[in-house]
C-alpha cells in the first residue's frame, strides 16, 4: 500500500473506509479488547 500524487481522492477515501472496517473487525476479535477497553 502506498500513496502518491497520482492517487485520487476517491481512491484514498475507499482505502480509509476499508481500513475502518478491517480495524473494527480486528478489534472485535482481539483478546486485548477487555484489557484496554476498545
């Protein structure tokens, strides 16, 4: 994954949305969820 001057705003926004979903999924299955109160 890399960003450069050739990336469009739509590509960046799509990447951010995908990352939000992935992070949410990882947090839901993380054993640290209760320890660090995500």
